[in-house]
């Protein structure tokens, strides 16, 4: 039986550590603060941002949610970011993506002060990460490393295959794994004979954004699988494709009208030595690492070790 890597428990441990450090800072008169910017009414984004703000409250971190309308312009967003960059009580600025089409997302991310860039999306932080210098690293990739380390899964010398090359997950995950001395291969939509490469993976990171994309034939038995995908299935055919005969999932699917599947076909997990489930794997780490980055940004900006 494969080992299930419990992201909820690992995230809780990290949050506990952050809360203890926040308490020490507060005793010195410093309260870390996060500004979360949520544009418009994208349902998934609303849930993510609510979870981020709630997490802050639980850890003693000040937070502020700013909600410009869906019609906001790039210029208005740039003015907002400039204000947040200048505010002393704000240590971290999070702009929830995706943004409406009329907003120039790259211009906006480039305008966030690198010192307050708790998502690690600014090119300065991407460059620092690449050069293995102290940097605010993107939360989901940083969470992947925490899951592996805290689960005692060796990284050094292992072949890590990352499927997906996004700036948010694939590329930074590959860089962090490389800095942990993994042998790293990055695959993407144009990769030829993908299965031949993923079958070499000791650590397989799936960050493609397509439900159940990684099938059992693509997995080396005993591999560690990190599933970054969060795909919502709402139709019966989709449910049956992955979860037919799974009574517990079916009850939840019938009650909610949907269920989540990652980028890995659940049948592929059966071959793994260890894997992160969906939900309850990588997802909770993204928020925990955002909290850790906000604490880190608060300390770095004040020159505290
Ligand atoms: N949208 C999806 N994932 C993320 C994330 O990690 N950060 C932000 N800001 N937006 C997202």
C-alpha cells in the first residue's frame, strides 16, 4: 500500500511554527501584515482568498482584503500596488490570479515591491531563486519541498520529473528540486514520449492542469507522486472515469454535485511508494507557505535574521 502524504497535517505543523514566531515578533512590537487583492467575483478565487485571510487571523498576522471591481483598469491597480508598497504595516502583497483580461498582469506583478512579493512572482525573486540566493519563493513549489523533507523522502540524487513549466509552479519547483541536488527533468505539452520520461521519475511532480493526465503506465512502481492539480469534476461521466465504485467519493459527489481530481489518475497512485492526495495534499501547503513567506518578508524588511 502506498503511503499517503498528509498535506493537512504538514501544513498545520508549519502554521504552528509560524504562529510561534509571529508571537515573538508581536512581543517586539512588530505584527506581520498581508494585503490580499481580489478583483471581481471569480468563485474559486473568492474561496482561496477567504482561506488566506482566515489563516492570517489564526496565526496573529494582520490582514486586509482589498476588492476592486471586475472593471478595474491597469492604472488603478498600479496605483493600488504603489500604495501597498509604501504602507509600513503591510509586509506581503498578494494579488490573486487570474485577473480580468483588461488588466496587464505582468506589469502589475512587476510593480509589487520584491521585498513584499510573498507569492514570489516578481522577476527579481525568480532570478534570486534561480541563482540560489535568499528569495521569497513561490508558495506551492516551496510547499512541495516541505512535504518531501518533512516526510523524510530523499531528494538528493533522485530523478525528479516535473510535468508542467508554468512560472508559478513547474519552473520554480524544478529550480527548488535542483537546489536540493535532485536530477531534474522538466516536461511539457511538446515533450515527445512523455511516458518514457515520467517512468524514470523517482519523484514525479504533476502540474499540468488536466484531470487525471498522469496514467498508471506513466509511473515507475514505488515512485513518490506529488499531484499539484486541482480539477473540479461536475459530470457523471467524469466522476465514473476516475472514481467508479468509490462509495465514499460518490456520496460526497452526489451531495455537493462535484468532486476534485488532481492531474494524476487515482489508479496511478496505487503504483506509487508515496503520494499527495487531492484534496488534502499540496493545496494546504500553498496557504501555509504564504503565511511563512509573510513572516519571512516581515523579518527580512526589518533586517531580522
Ligand atoms: N491563483 C492560483 N494560484 C495562485 C497563487 O498561488 N497565488 C496567487 N496570487 N494567485 C493564484
